[in-house]
């Protein structure tokens, strides 16, 4: 976070993905998202410390961000 804070704000397309079950990162997601201009914030209620699986509604949002 020190590197990110010292170089913020970033003006690049970004997505910040957080999950309810990731207790290591969940509380830092909002602060990280604030470092990027217009970041897309996606939250999952079911994933763990990994990207969403295909049955998670957040999966399509992540996929669409990558495709677009």
C-alpha cells in the first residue's frame, strides 16, 4: 500500500474486487479503490480469497471488465 499511496491517484481502467469471506483484504478494498479514478468496485458475497467462480454473479462483471 505504501507504493500505491505514494503514486496515487491513477488514471487507468481498474477493477477492485472484494469478497465478504476474504478477511485479509475485505477491509482494504475501499481504500484501494479510492486510489484509482473511476474504478469499478465489485463485491462478492460467496467467493473466498480468489476470483469469483463461474456460478458467482460477480464472475460476469469481472469477465465484462476484461473483455471491454
